[in-house]
C-alpha cells in the first residue's frame, strides 16, 4: 500500500510540533538542572503548559509571516502593516514575560548565577592567607 502524501498543513503542523517539543525539552532540562532534581516540580506544570501554548502561537505566526509576499496590506486608509505582525509581537511579549518568570531568559539566568555560592579558595589563596595573615575581602 503506497504511503499517503501529507498535505501542506499537516507538514506545517508536524514541523510546529517538532519545534515546540524540542523547545520544551530543553526548558525542562534547564529547570531540572537548576532545581537539582530528576524532574520538574509539579507546581510548574501549569506554567510550562502556558509556555508551550505561547511558543506554539509565536512559532506559527512566524511561519505564516515567512510565507507572505509583502509585510503590508491595503486598507481603506492606505497601506498598513500586516495584522500578523502585531499578533506575533503580542505573542512574543507574552512568551518573554513567562520565560522571565520561570528564569529561563539569558538575563534572568545570569542573575541566578550571581547568587550561587562562590567556589572555595584556591590553594594559592590559602597559602598566601596563612603566610601573610591577611584576610580575604
């Protein structure tokens, strides 16, 4: 029996699903590493579901915008930006806001690194401290 050819919509949905799954898997791994556990805490699941939905919206709108011939449309007042651009911008703001709340943006991750304990003193620092009687500041 020959394989059925997938429609363009089915191909886009498969691509969207792969991108979303890859993104969420990387987020889950990041959160596991930050919490030190082998799974994401259950209280974060709702936020992860929202994150998945926002990411899907953003990615789908971006895919639609890539297919456009022009980024402007004709209205009764002249040419205006395509409404898909505004929708994608709004979804990007929601996505970034949730990512900040979860601490998974670059800037938020850098803030988290600042509060982690500093590594122990090096052997050279210990030697100098003992010999000189100088306190480390």
